[in-house]
């Protein structure tokens, strides 16, 4: 799950209120913490096997 998502409208942090797994990843609904804003957005985080491999390789180089 992504961390530190910032509300595009007011700049507050957003937090995940629901997560639904799909075949290639998961749909996450974020909501703004600002009581006056409450902006919501949906974000898809894919997790294909190729990507995991690349991430591991990058970590090894550091
Ligand atoms: Zn906001």
C-alpha cells in the first residue's frame, strides 16, 4: 500500500479507507484527513511478478 499520499485539493495527508484486491493488483480508496475537504480518490496498485523482480534488483544495487 502506498504511503504518504497527499490530497491534491488541500495538501493534507490521505489515508486508505478501503482496499479491494483484483487479479493484477488492488484498488485502494483514499480519503483526505481534512474534515473540511474529505476528498476521495481511487488508486490502482498493480503487482505483477516482473515488477517485484525489478524492485529486488534495484535494492541489491543500493
Ligand atoms: Zn483534502
